C-alpha cells in the first residue's frame, strides 16, 4: 500500500509540474503584454519638462493620452485571461475515442448454425411408423372371437378422433376410446349397443363434441328396425325414425347419414327419406334416386355422403352401379357419375367438395370424380377387393394419404 501511495504521489507531482510550466509560460506571455502596456503608460505619464508654465492645453492632451493607454491595457489583460481559460478547458476534457466502423461488405456477419461447436447438430428423428411395415399397437382379437363365426362389418373414427365405432355380426355396436399403446392389456369398449339384427350401417354425428352430451351420438340401422340415434356415452337409444311403405309395412334403411345437425337421411330402395332429427317418428320427405337408365330398377341405396359446403346437397350410391348428386329440395339426379362396373359400397367427398371418391365391391379401383366438370373421372387408385364384402377407405385431413 505504501509503495502504491508513493508511486501515485510521484505521478501527481509530475502532472502538477507540467501544469505549472504551462501556466508560467502563459503568464509570461500575459506579463509581456501588460509590461508593454505599462511602459506605454510610463512614457505617457511622464510629463514633459518643457511644460513649465502649466498650460491648460498641454494638461488636457496629457489626460487624453493616459486614458487611452489605460483602456488598451485593460483590453489586453482580458484577452490574456480568455486564452488561459480556453487552454484549461481543452486540457481537462478528453475527446471521445474514435470507433472504427465495420465494413459489412468486406467482413459480413454470418450467424452461427451450431452455437456449441463441440456438439454436432441434432438430426431429425425418423417417424416410428412406416406404411411398408406397419406395427401392431393394440388388438381386440379375444373380444370378437368369443362369438363363433364373428366378423367385423366396419369401423369408423369419430370426427374429433377421440373414439372408434365398430359393428360386427354378433349384433353389437362397440365404442372404444383412444387406445393406450403403453399398456399391454387388451382394449375394451367403453360402451356397447345391442341391435336386433346384424347392422347395415353406422355413422357418427359430424358435429360430435365430447364436452356436450346432446351432440355425442351416432346413427345405426339394421334389418326390420327403424333408424336409431344412440348415445355414445351410455349406448342407450335416444330416438327412433321409422319408415313405412304404401301398405304400412316397416321398411329398413340400408344406409344412414347426418345431412346437418338437425337433418337425417336414410337410404332405401329407389329413394331416400329425410327426417327431422329434433322430431323423432315417421314424419319425413322422399327424394327419388336413380338416373334415366336405371329409373325402373330396384336400386338399393347402399351409401350416402353429405356435401361439406352446400346445405341440402348429398351424393348417393346404389348396388346397381348408380352414383349421383342430389338435393333435398327437388327430385331426380342433379349430376350422374359413370365408371364403376359393380355395386357401390362407399362414397366420400373431399373437404372442399370438388372431388367425389367412390369404391365398389369386386373391383380393385377407387374412382375420383370431378364435380366441377360434369362428373368426369379425374383419377383412379388401385386396391385389392376380390369379394362382395364392403372394404372401407378413408382420407386424412390434409388430403395427402388415402388408406
């Protein structure tokens, strides 16, 4: 500490000596100015010896010269003081350091792709699922094998993807939640619905909402039974929609569909019937199905699909290869589609409604029709269908995969 104190005092003494030298030089210059002014004053103040009589004129001239010399001396001293203060200010304030500007054209700033050069960048993790080698996540083989000669007639995911609906030959409709793939136990249904006969068709409510019980339901139809609206939580029947022929005989719907939250459509022989979902019973309206070539045939409406953007518009397919676009406001076909050679088992609209996909039995092709150009075939997709069984297909929401 003493050594640092001595070094600091030495540097302070040197700085004070330098300042004293600069001040002494400035004071000397100022003294030279004032001395010159004083010599002038002495020269003026010395009264001439020749003025013995004391003339008033000579006294006046003497006083004027002395006053001028005093004014000149005062101005010189003010100029000297201003110079000294300016020098002090320049000595005390240091100018800011000049920073060199970076030339981005010569030395561009490039971001670092890997902030930690010691660790390699992370690679994208490959998807665990491949379509060429599908992996089995969950099974319910024991559940359906308990009944002899049992088989599935179809399964559909709910529109919100939270539940799975299945129908089988054992006359039971089952509802499954999303399977827990981390558990090794077999998946069991959360609700079941017993049908009177083997189900013809089952369809979810398109506006299903598991947070609202009144919208969490589905439609089911079977032989010799009306269309039933079933609660997906409990499996109980909520409402029934009945259709009768001309002689008051109950007829069954071969296909069902929600046209909108308040309208239900059932497919029958040569026609469809439109029911009000808020008023169960037998009140309904009829729409004739079939084109001019198949108008007199007994065409069973095997599948129905609602148009996703236009209210009251739907498509219907029949077992006599008839596919057409219809409306609930008028009879007859609006736009026929030709191409399939066997009975139609499933039809589906794209999300924008511009394309209609159609699959048939005993035919290894799925037809894609363009609804904007009179039902022309836009494309066909190959699949293996060698029996009369209904083989379902589905499209993902981004419309990039068809399975």
